[in-house]
C-alpha cells in the first residue's frame, strides 16, 4: 500500500485535488473533518482542551469551534497547545482508518497542516497543492464566508508554501492554468512502480 499525503495552504485546492483522487477509487482521509469529529467525541481531547482553556469551550458534548478558532488563530502558544492535544489523537485514528483499508493499493490523507502535525512520518509520499496566496484567500473567503483577515490569520498559522514545497515529493499547480486531472494522473503513474 502507498500512503499519500495531500497538503497546501488554505484555499489552495486540496479538497478539489482529493476529489480527483477519489475519482481514481483512492480512499481519502479528510483530516479537517475527522479532527472536528474527534473534538466532539474524544474524551481525551475534551478533557485536555478544557484543562487548558476552561469548561465553557464546550456546549454540552460539542466543542465551540468559533471560541477555539478565536483562541488559536493569532496566538502561537494556544495553537501549539491545541495541536499537541489534537494531532496525536488524530494520527492514532488515521492509522486505524488505514488498517481498515489494507486492500487498497493507494490511500491518501487530505491535511492542511500535514507537516506541522508530523503526519509525514506516517506516509510514503507527500504532495503540495499550490496557488498564489491572493487567489487562495479569495477562494477561501468566498467558500467560507469569512473575512480576508480571518482567512489570513488561518494562513499565518500554517507553514508557508515555499517551506512545504521544499518538503514535498510532488507539487500540483492549481492556479487555473494547469490541468489538475493531468497532474494527478502523472503522479499516480510515477508512484505505480512503488506498489
Ligand atoms: C479550530 C477549529 C475548531 C476551527 O474550526 P472552524 O470550522 O471554525 O474553522 P475551519 O476548520 O473552517 O478552519 C479553516 C482552516 O483553518 C485551518 N486550520 C485548521 N486547524 C489548523 C491548525 N491546527 N493549524 C493551522 N491551520 C489550521 C485549515 O486550513 C482549515 O481549513 C478547527 O479548525 C480545528 O479543530 N483545528 C484544530 C485541529 C486541526 O489541526 N485540524 C486540521 C487538521 S489538518
Ligand atoms: N482551480 C480552481 N478554480 C476555481 N475555484 C477553485 C479552484 N480550485 C479550488 N477552487 C475553489 O476554491 C475553494 C477552496 O478549494 P478547496 O476547498 O479545495 O481548498 P482547500 O485547500 O481544501 O482549502 P481548506 O484548507 O480551506 O480546506 C473551493 O470553493 C473550491 O471550489
């Protein structure tokens, strides 16, 4: 089995690229979505987040996402604490998810903070989806109905594209001038010798 990581800055097009992988019948683990599920279901995460940020971070069983977002985006120490709580649990859950898909030749994880979370050590190859920062901010602002400042705060909480590109095995250009279908097909051809 080849384990691929797909990352890229906010609004870069990771989810669109991962939909192309799904078209090739490759299962994709959506780290954002699975992390949010764990935030609401993992007693370990809940206890540690409450110990660090207080009980009103949760309304009943549900994490108040807006409250946590306001605490971590623009505060490096709170971001570090939160990542140290959530990412190890997310990594454990990802490994279980992989074990249940052993019959697939290739699987992928869609993770905005793949390198920051240390997931690279769990993977065989990593792919960075790149687009100009202003394009990314416009796309994400349109999609999420967040202000450009809120998107920029999230972008500033992530490794920048150049650092990610230096760590990547493959780059996918999603600037509207390169075909995503062709770039994904080329990567799958390149890795086909590995399995
Ligand atoms: C803080 C949370 C609750 C905010 O959720 P909310 O729905 O309000 O914001 P949303 O998820 O839309 O955030 C938008 C973007 O922020 C970025 N982002 C999310 N978590 C992080 C993080 N820890 N570090 C840097 N950027 C992050 C992603 O690009 C995400 O798409 C949520 O983002 C979260 O639980 N983050 C911590 C877990 C995590 O690292 N998830 C990403 C795994 S790759
Ligand atoms: N090449 C493109 N042309 C036009 N719109 C695009 C393109 N690629 C992505 N988009 C749109 O931009 C927005 C961001 O794309 P996507 O959600 O795939 O990014 P992402 O990297 O997953 O972002 P995030 O990290 O915020 O989840 C989406 O609304 C998507 O439909």
